[in-house]
C-alpha cells in the first residue's frame, strides 16, 4: 500500500490530478484502473476521480506503483474488497508520506556537472525577494522563460529555478506564474507551492497583478499619456510567430496597453507602460502599430534604426524591461521595483533630454 498525506501543494486538487502529479512515472491507464477498481481511498472512503482533496487528507492506494516499488518492496498488503473496511497505514506498518517522493523525474532534466558550470545558472539567479510562498526573479535579456524550441536543454529560467529548488531542498518545483519574451528583462513571479501557483494564476487571469514596463521607443509621442486598445491575432511562420494588430475574427484577442511618457529625448521617448492584458508581444506589436516601435526590436522594429543605435548607443538588445509588480497577497499590498539593467541605463545616459523629467 502507498500512503500520502495531502499537503498545501495538493490541497484543492482533484484526486486524479493529484495522482498524475504525485506519480509522474506512471501511465494514465494505471490511475484510471486503480480508481475504477476502488483501490484508492481518501480518509478511509473509496475515492472518486473528480473529488477535491483537502490539506491533511490521507490518500491510501492499494497498489504498488513501479515508481515506488523499491520503497514498498515486500510490504504490499492485500487489496481490500469494496465492501471491506479500509486498512490504516499504522495497521500495515506503512509510513505515511507528505506530498510526493523527491525523485529526479519530478524535477525535470538532471543537469550534468558541465552544464551546471556553463553560462548563466541557478547560482546566478537575481532574486528580488524570496518569501515562504513565492520568489520574484529578475530575468536577464536573452534568457528564455521556459524550455521550448530553439532553447538548449537546461538553459531556461524555469530549469535554473528547478536547480535552485533542488539546492534549497524544496519538495515542489518552483514554477513561474507568467512569462516574459526571451529578449525582455525584468521581474517574474515563481510560486513555491501548488496552492500559491493556483492563486497567482487566478490573480493574473483576473488582472489582479499589475505589471509595469520601461521601453524606449522611436520618435516622440504626441500625447503624454494614452491607451492602445487594438486586438492581436497570432500568425505562425518559419521565422517565428508574430502578432497582427487590429484584425477581426475568432482568433483575435482583446489587448489593452496603457502608457505614460517618462522622458522625452531627441528622437526617442522613454515610456512607462502598464498592461491591462498580457498577450504575446503585446507591447512590441502595439507600439509598432502606432509608428513608434521599440528600439532593438528584431521582429517589429525599425531595422535600419536598430543598426544605427547599435553603433552609436551600444544597444545590443530589445529595450524593454519589467520594472514593477503590484498585487495584494494575504491582505497586504505588495509593490516591487526593479531598476533598468546597466546596459539599458548606459543607453539612456547617452541621450539628450528635450526637457526636464516631470514628476510622474
């Protein structure tokens, strides 16, 4: 028999989803079979696939899964019939465990020593703040938020967070609640528990996490502040996905971007942006659509201008930085700021202001 005590990572989760998370090496058919054959009990009562688990619940599985066979070798009890009383873990001499076993498969790819030493990794994580529930990380430009095509194994922020989590002895893979484009720098929230991840996912979906960015755009905007409210439609191509602005259709997504000019420079504006929605490439596509593309944007930008500022200003990346996060957590307002990285600040220092910065 396998016994698990539900901790905060799995509270408010369906029984079938818990099984998939707790035993990732097993096939779905195994879970369907043990539930159908009434081999899973929650607090002594036959479990159903869609029932919600609560913190402190005891889940007993009267089956030895392959992934934990070594832990239970020689101690497999007889499977009770659906009419017989449930056996307690104490009666069987089994040791109840919280959550799931800390095996390698629950953490993703195991990095080789060479991979861990190469380039930017967990040891270099720029953690803005670490709490019991979450961490906020300052992601550098050029680092992918998560694994995907074009990203080498072991070289994404998520995988570095997993490595960091292993070093910290966490029993939950730190998981980012939102993403940034690879070229964008700045703050990301990573949950350290399952319930925290569900809370942040809901908060972001319901626009309860306010996200602010700094961007340097081509030209000078006519208005000191404004809103770009144009739908975005994703198009996929061999050179990469892009967002088309203002198209109608079932695939069009509502997108709203608020901005305020932070400082006018000769030929450029530094703008502070607040996202109301969080679509892919939203800021980049929106500002390009109004004739003010972001500097250094290799997908939506002014390519000739990008080459010029690379030479004259030393800008070798997209000028877009996630600078502030605001949200309410456990009844308390949280505000986190992250200044421009030095490579972007050095660009600003070379520009000529058109007038003094206002108090915004």
